[in-house]
C-alpha cells in the first residue's frame, strides 16, 4: 500500500518521518530486549519527552526551548534541544541547528551519550530527510513560478499577434478567369 494512502493529509516529509518511527517501533517489537548495559532508562524517557512535545502549543515549545538553553550541554539535554528545535509545531524550526547538536552528540565519546546515539541517529536521519524534502519543495515552487511567468509572457505574445491579425485588412483572393466549371 502506498504511504500517501496510509497517512493522507501529511506532507511527504512527515509521512516519511511517521513511517520511519513506525518501522522503528516494529523493529523494537521484533527484536529481543537489549541487555541492561546497552539500553538505559534515558532513551525511553527521551521518547516520552518527544511524545510530550507533541502536546505543546507553539508558544509552549518556545518556552521549552528557552528553558533548555539554560540547563547545560549534557548529551541528554543536547538531544532534548534537538527535539525541540526540529519540532514541526515550533514557530520557526531550526533543522540545521538541530542537526548540528545531533552530529555533536553522535561524535561524542562521552559514556552518557552512548545509549542515546541510536535515537540521535534516527532523529538526524529524519531531520536530514526533512531538509532535503523542503529543499525540493522550494525548488519546485521556484520552477512553478518560472513556468507561470513564461506562460504569461507567451499568452501576451499570442494576444498581441491576435490583435495584429484583427487589424489587417481583409482581402478576397482573386478569382481565376477562363477555367471551366467556374461561373
């Protein structure tokens, strides 16, 4: 079944993000639980935090962003900041900054960041895809405007030619003389 039939009304980038999260959820159900040293409560809490962000308004997300700025630069806080910065309900999402935070977290050698790296990788991939799709959308919008401009110019030229044709005098072609069958 096509993704646009599963999630109608969503932009293609959001459809991809939703499907990726669903696939991640299915993969988590299909695999045995990780050993305690590989999976900690931090990732589960961060997923719950991301779900909580979905219930906030744009103004509340702005306040959440401000409160996170003053909480330090630990791996968990970096991931929370990236989640808020990339959230679609934020008045002005800042995907490049969110990707920068996620990239820093993915390159970190901090032991506290180790368990957060799979979640950070998932978010980074989703944000990068959103940026790519938004770029495509912008390019298509520019192409559409250019096509509309060219169509308008061509229509103006056609109208001009039609005006010239209307002003030309109408003349009848001369009749041939002396041929049989012609009166």
